[in-house]
């Protein structure tokens, strides 16, 4: 897998989980919020080193992944909880 796709998917995964976690927290799903909160943090610990030393293209790809992950996280929350 190429570097750009990895960056996109890293951000997509992390921010998608954040969108799900916001729904969980606002609706008091404690166990799900705990598990997803842990996953967000562990992903972040790996992602921060990938992007901190990246160039502008890396940052744009990461940001596009985050934006896409946000929308998909909302969709996933609706599927899981509605």
C-alpha cells in the first residue's frame, strides 16, 4: 500500500471513530464510548508520528481522510444506533 493511501486511511479511521464516539458520549453509551475512546487514542499515538514530519501533500491527504472519516462515522453511528 502506498504512503498516501496509508495516511488517508489512518486519518479516516481515527476521525471516523471520533464521530462515532461523539454520538456515544452524547447518548451515554458508556461501554462503547470507553472502547472507542481507547481505539482513538491508540490510533492517534501511531498517526501523530506519520503526519508530524510530513510535507504539504501528506497533510492534505491526511485531512481528506479525516473529512471523509467524519461523514462515514456519522453514517456508521446512524446504522449502529438507529
